[in-house]
C-alpha cells in the first residue's frame, strides 16, 4: 500500500489528528476547573484550522484506487458543515458547564461525526459511502443519549439507534442488488455497467429508502420528532442541519452521477417524496406545542425543499442551489436552536408557552428569534427567501419540454410555503402578542451564546445580498 496517498486526504487526516489532540487534552485537563472552556477553545481552534485547510484544498483529489474521490463542490460543503459544527461547539458551552466531566467526550463525538460525514461525501464507492455513513451515525447516537438520566433522552436515542440500524440494513440490501447487477461497488464502474433492469431498480429503491431515513424524508421520518425532543438542544441543532446537509449532497451526487441514466425511475419517486415531506410535515407542525418537536417537523419540511434542487435537469444548477440552501439553513436553524438553548438554560422550557411575552423581558432575543423564523419561512429580504427561490428555479430548469410534473411539485411547495409562514408566526405571536402575567424573567446571555447568535444573524441578513457567496458555490459546481 502506498501510504503517501493519505496526503490526498488532508482534511480527513488533519481531523483525525485533531481528534487525538482533543483526546490527549481531555486526559491532561481531567481535574482542571476550566476544562470545558479550554477544551472548547481547542475544538474551536481545530474547526477554524480545518476550515482554512479546506479553503486551500480546492483541487479534486483521488486516493486508493478511486475509493476516495473529492471535488470542489464537496470541499465547499465540507466548509459549510465545518462552520455549522463550529456554531454547535460555541452554543454548547453553556450546556456543557453543567456536564463538565463529559465535555471531552462530547467534543470527540462531534469531531468523529464530522469525520464520518467527510468520508461519506468523498466516497467513490458504495463501500466507502456506507462506512462513512456509519462513522457519522454511531457517534451521533451517543450524542443523542448524552443526557442518559433523562427519560426522553434515552427514549430518543433508542429510537434513533433502532431506525438507523434498520435503515442501514435496507440500504445494504439495496447495495447488494446493485453489486449483483453491475459486479462492482465503485461509482464509475456502476455507472458504466448500469442498465434499467428490475434488479437495479430494486437496488435503487432500497438504497434511496435507506438514505431517506437519514434525511428524514416522509414516509421515513417517524423517528425524528422523538429523537429531536429527547436529545440535548445543541445536539438537536447539530442533527437537524449538519448531518442533513451531508446526506442531502451525497444523495444528490449519487443520483445524478451514478444513477443518471435512470432519471426516469428516480425522478417520479422524488416528486412523490418531496410533496409528502413538505405537506405532511407542515400539517403536523401546526399541531405542535413543544418547540423541539415543532422544529423536528420543520426540518422534515426543509428536507423536502432541499431535495427540490435534485429533480431539475441541470445537475450543476441543482448542486449549487442545494449547497446554498444548506448554508442558509445552517445559519437560520442554528439561530433558533441557540435561542431555545438560552431560554432553556435560564429557567424556561421547550414548551411554546414559555415564549409568551418574551418580547417584554428579552426584546433582543425575541427579535433575533423572529429574524431566524422569517428566514426559515422564506420572507424577504432575508437569506431564506433567496435560497428557496434558487431551489425552485433549479427544480424546473431543463423541463421546458415536459413541464407539468416538476412545475406541479414546485406549485405544491409554494403553497406549503404559505402554510409554513402560518406556523412560524405562531411563535412570533407568542413572543409579541400573547399576554403573560409572569413571562420569562430578563436574563443576560453569556459570551458564547452571544457569539453564536451574532454569527447566525450575520448569515441570515448577509447571505442573501452578498452575491459572491452564491457565485463561489456556483463556480465550484462547474
């Protein structure tokens, strides 16, 4: 084996190195009163260095006979997910102060999950893809169960593990069909040998079903609400944006490049799943009174919007719109979860009633929450409006000859945007209009929470008007 090929995997190799550094630092700081703060600074430094490294690694690379393949678009998504992970690490500081003994384990699990997502997105083979997916899923299950003494946390982790195990089995079943039909697990070889036979169609359906569980698409979404409610709030934020973005881009790459010749098979499948995901999630979100369950159904709906970018006939425009949507979604969703974490830590709860009259006592926090919700709903001039516009445009691009079904799917998505505005405004109504005799008392946020909110708010307000960001993503897709 030529070990010098590891140099072509610099982002992954450095992330492994940072994992070792955090492990050693955790051991050395075992009795330090400032352990959480110091480990947090080390992890934040690691993620910042990782982002800088990824900016320098823009050239496509391959390693180990093509089992590892990366591209500019994959590196852009790695940068976005690393930035999202950085926000999670920042916002988790306050929560980890109550779990100082476990802070080292939390940071190592976060980096391990990110490493799995790196490997999954850079896979050139179904084998590497599956290993990367499991590398991301197993540490994530540990993070969901982090508050193991809470009933909801244990229940949410159990459901996540059971569903993850089942979905992995379904996916492996599909991959075995694809291997039987083509004789290879390498993406390039599968593409060359692929024919539209019953065996490959069954393999595609099972593979898509397995990954649909990971992205929380309807009807594979049943675990999402319980897991989001049971997990610690920073973990819920991480689960809702970072892991979803990695899985969505990987599915987009595999469908368009590996199964591109079978577009007539998987496009109708996507149309149905997208319509169901957006519609069912929106209807269920209206009925929620617990905010983390509410955001779970919101994330299912957002997953449907993300997958809209894949049904277009222009893969480059689709990948660009998908990546930009994930970037904006990271900023808006992490802002919401930072506010939820701050309220929860300062005597509130995750019930929507806890936000009644929040504007009276904490007007700045209510304003930032409103900006984030408006961005998620797609209200101009916030970045969420531009991200939705780009996925709608990508969905219908190239379908001018046979326009009905793609345009019909986009029409349903537009109608559901109005429904989503209604249920996002329920929270705004609670904060600004609903009268409360004893609203949540005024509290002061710590520096890490303020930093997290500042980064997210900057993304919400600037990503839609700073055009160079979209152009950078579009250039990477060429």
